C-alpha cells in the first residue's frame, strides 16, 4: 500500500503559475506510475497528467497540454505538477494517484489516491 498526500494548492490569478506536490509513503515509490486528476464542481473527475516509473515519459490531457508539466523525484518519493498560464477553468480539486498498471488516463486503473488539494483560479 502507498499513501499519497497532495499539497501546494491555493488561490491564484489567471495567468499565474502554481506547483502542486504529492508525497508518497508506505510503498516502493518507483514501481508506480503516477498521475494527476482533477474534479471541478458538477463535473466528472478527469485526467490531467501522468508519468511513468522512471520519469522518462509523460502524458497530458489535451486541454492542459503545453501549460502543465508533471515530474517525479524517486529519491524523494515526490511527484509534482507545475501549472503555468492558469485559467479559471483550471479551478478544481487536484488529486494525485498511483497505479502498478501501465496506465495513462484511465481513472479505474489507479488504485491509490490522495485526498486532493484545491486550486482556485480567479480573474
């Protein structure tokens, strides 16, 4: 089992940047593919980004591609989501997730989830 705790959320203005962090504990971090998902009010939880075990491959939802970057530091058991040029529509609770499967954007394949961190983007 692996436990995940997100941090770094907050209130920012449109166009600004924010870096989310996810700290993992309780498992062998490097065996997990990691992902970031988000859920806005009244909407389904959606895929944002994913990164493979070594950190050499990344995947992004089209809606955020070019504005966000996922990275990981296996030595620190950390995953990050750098978000730039934030838009109001990026407002959501952002969740860190882990899977042992080869997964990209399929929510059902992620077995472990954090509690989320709120990101609010204002005009």
